[in-house]
C-alpha cells in the first residue's frame, strides 16, 4: 500500500522556535529568548495550505481547543483557497450534539466536494474540558464518545436512526443527504478505554511518534482489540529534514538552545497533570531532561519539552528520514501526519527533500506533486 502524508495547520500560531503549550494552558506560548511570532491569521494559514497542496500532501490536520482557532470555521474558509487538499478537522464529540455534528459534516462534504476528514478527540485534560462545561470523568468521556460515534454513523446511513444510551437519546437522527463519501474517522488514544472505542469505530487509528518497538506493541494491541475488523494506522510526528544529517541536527540543537528553562518547567508542570495515557508516554521519553533526547535512531524528543501532545520529531537527512518512514511503514503505518517549525518552510524541506526519495522507492502512489489547477484570469 502506498503511503499518505498530511501536514499541520498551526492555528495557535507559528514561529522559528517551538510554539509550546498544552491543553492545561489557556493559550500556547512562543518559546525562545527573542522569538518572532506569526499569528494564525487566515492569510498565513492559507499560505501553508496552498504550499501543502502544491507539494503533494493529501491533507492538513487542524487542532482543537481553547489555545487555537476553531477548526471547523478555519478549514471551511480554506476550502476556497485550495482545490484538492483535504482537511482533517479535530473536534471534541462531547461538546455538540451528534446529530448536529452529522449535519455539519454532511454539509461540509457537499461544499468542499468531499474533502473533509474527522479527527475525534475525546479529551484528556480535565481543566480544558471544564472550560467547555464538561465535567465527566475520563472513562465516562470515552463511553460518551462510543455513543456519539454510533449516532453519527447512524445519522449518515440514509435511514432515520433511533438510539437510547446513558449519554444520548435520539429519535429519527438523520441528515438531508448522506455525505458522499462519509468522512474518514481518525482516532487516537493509549488507554484501555480509548483502545476499545478505536477498535469499534475508527477508520484510522493514530499514535504519537514513539520509538518503533513501542509503536509495534501498540498496533498489535489495537489489532487484538479490533478482532477481525480492519483498520488503517497513522502516526503523528514533527520533522526536521535537511540535505545532510549534520544540518538537521544543528537545527534541532538551535531549537533546543532557544528553549527557556522557565518555559520547560512551566510546560512540564502542566503536562504532568494530564489524564492522557499518551501524554504520559510522551513525557516518559525525556523525563523533562534536555539530555539524551535522541530516543531512537533519528527520533528526537525535544519538542515535547514544551509542547503537549505529539512531542517527537524525525531528524536527519532526507534519505535518513525516508528510512525511518519505511521502518514505521513496515510495522503497519500507512499515514503520516507531520509538522515542523516554522510550518511553511518545513513543509518545503520535507516536500522537496523527502517525498522525492520516497517516490523513487515506489512508496508514493502519485508520480509527482499535483499542480493546482486554477481558472484563467480573463482580461
């Protein structure tokens, strides 16, 4: 199976240093002692989206939470700035009605001509959930997500759908026209509760960028929970790709040198309060230390010192990054969701450096990046 690559839209802002923060912090913050912040205005996000499309990425992930702009609204605006790029919209199922979400997704698919993907985020930070009025426990949130996704699929079926559960009760849930195609559902999580929901509902199970041996164990775990149900697998990573390994590691060192110890301490304190098992596993890779951050060949844990969620980066030459991608692919990973600071420039480093290597190795289905087609300008 050929590989699929997505990029990331930094809707909490961008910088030449790491934009840190976590769900436990109201806002993200720019690290570094003399940072230049790029606000997440629609013009800058459109630049990144158009670059991702031009370079051959399939889609872009847009995050969710109080630290960033609303993913539904931002990406809906960007559908008019792009032609084929898909938008992987992250949203929290407990914060809106499942029937309303089904309607929104169906409308989005029609307006965008089938370019919506959905990233289901149950939420692992109690403080962040309570900002939205959600006071359920972690296990209760996953049980509610199970019901939510059951209703979502039912409303898309084309037949009025009835459901009565602990968290939702609907009668005749439906949409005016079922989405065509139904949005692919992406779902991640490392706890037992998350694994059970993923095994039942996900089209693509996502993991953060752990060392290959740990990823292999996680994929085997999810496959076991899924029984005979087939899922695809994806991984969320940052990337620092350069013409030579020396240049790439120099850039990683520059990012590390620019981290303020106070920012690291503040972020680590917030991240340790997380209920997320995946976040706990990310923290365990570096333990809050700035030493020994290469936790596997070409896998660097420095991003996670100040950033919540995905905290590791592939670092190396274009060929080395391609090698590591092949290694993950051999485990069963078919989709890669990537990012880098700053997101505009790093998209070009990866798109012009690594993707051609993978294409020559026969791992990409397309022959070359698709050039967006635009209507001619009339005089």
